[in-house]
């Protein structure tokens, strides 16, 4: 049975938290990555392959001196942001700002005309979801209950600042729907070294790309966590990249994760 993203599938849309405790197959920086995974494992639904790739990308950004912030749109409890923070603590020589965006509610409703069968099945399997699946910005109450509930800003602060040890002045949390928070924050963010998009559905992914891609430095990275998972995410990325010039190669991380290096 094909598994998606956080362990959900069309046949069984109830999520299973990714199991992170087993050692991953040999990776460059394997020991560092395994130890970082142990720090974030209870704060993430992202697969270990995608966390490992995120770690490697963040480490490369630091060792190669890429300027700009680390930005994540869709932090949930902060695990994939935390992986970047751990790479930065080990490899960074200059302070970096972490701009972290999330609604800190349950996931918004998908748009059944665009987000695909898995998104619709998950929405319909969520007991608190009523009304049309029209992509509107209202939380699907209970969507994250099987994973322990939706996140709070304090979950993210506590992981990055208290547990990992990033300076609190370098962690900026933007609470609310991306469509409200990103336009007002983008001026303060400035250059971006790594943009990690983990918004699941079409509208959030497309919106963040439209808003933030221009601020990614040449040689910087954009990670798409959900490309192979949700049809809406794939469509948002494909539509956006179809009109970027020069064309950019979409690298595979695993069945679902992709990334590009901006040219
Ligand atoms: C798949 S989870 C992120 C997983 C996370 N990166 C991790 O390490 O586990 C997606 C998150 O994005 C948030 N989200 C999705 N669309 C959003 C939007 N339009 N505005 C704000 N937050 C959004 C959800 O509330 C959820 O917390």
C-alpha cells in the first residue's frame, strides 16, 4: 500500500508519526544526522530521509557561506526547523535568523477542485470537518489529533531555543495564515538561503512561492516537502517552475520530497 508523507495513505488516512529511531542508511554526515534526528523526533511528522536532506542542505548553506535567513513555511511543532538549527549550530560561523511560519491551528481545508484525492480523503476522515472543501482558511478541527494535536508557538520556541540552544533573538515566529503573515514579514526577512515549504496544499504552497522565491539568493535552496504527496502541492510547484527562467532541476529526496537550487 502506498504510504504518503506522514504515514497516511488513501486506504488509511489516519496518520502515523514517522518512526525515526532506527538508524538511517549511510548518509554523508550520517553520525551528525542520526544524533540530530534524536533531538527532533518528537517534534516532527517529516520522514527521516527528508529531515536528513534538510540537515545536509542547511549544513552546506553554512559551510559555503550562503547569505540569508533560514525560512520554513509550515513548522508544526518545529522538527524540520530544528534540524536546520542543529546543522547551523554545528556548521555556522555567523548568526542566521530563523523565520518560522505556521497557523498554529489545525490544517486549513483543502480545495477539492485542486488538492487531490488524498487531501480530500483526509479531510473527510476528520470528524470535526464540516462545510465545503473549498480551500478556505479555516482550520479542520481535530486534523492533527492523531498526531498529538496542532502545534503552538511555544512548542517551536522550546525546541529551538531551550533544547537546541539557538539565541532567542534569532528565532522569529510568525503566527497566522501565510496569506496574512508572509506579506507583512517579507520585507524584514530580506535574503533567504534556505526556503523550506511544508504547506501541504496548493494555495499555501503557491502563495509562499509567489511571495518569497525572489528573495532566495542565487545558489540558495527551496525544499518542497509535499511534492509527491499532495497533488495540489505538485501542481503549485510545477506551475511556478514552468515560468521561472532559467529552468531549475527538481532534485529528488525521496518519493515525496524535492528541492531546487536557485540559478
Ligand atoms: C505538514 S505540517 C508541517 C510539518 C513540519 N514541518 C514538521 O517538521 O513536522 C503543515 C503545517 O503547515 C501549517 N499550514 C498549512 N497551510 C497553512 C497556511 N496557509 N498558513 C499557515 N499555516 C499553514 C499547518 O497548520 C501545519 O502546522
